[in-house]
C-alpha cells in the first residue's frame, strides 16, 4: 500500500497515511497529532518511494517512470529527495 501525505487545515501540519490506490480520499477528518484539534486533512503532493538493488541505479529506472519524475521535477523544482 502506498503512503500518502495529508495536510491539516488548522495548523498545516503534515501526516502520512496508508491507503490503497483505489481508496485514497481527497480529504478526511481526524485528530491532528500536531495541534491536537479535530480537523480536515487534505491530500497534498506525494512522491513515490522506490528502491533498486545494484550499483548503477540510473540505468535501472524504467523510461516511463523517469519521464514522469522529470515532469514532477519541472513543476516542483524545490522538491528534494528524503534519502
């Protein structure tokens, strides 16, 4: 199951949640771990976490995935890897 990021509408704190791809909501209501209020969490941009075995990682990334990551980088130039 993928991990998705959601942002609190009260304090703008970010939380991660697991959802099936077919069941991911655009928003949900829950208690915020940051501000402790019950608020609406809205879906925000999430990147796919991936791992490849071997030494030459760039050569193993499928072309269609590489093209999609290039599109994401163009629209979000300040986005950085968490690795």
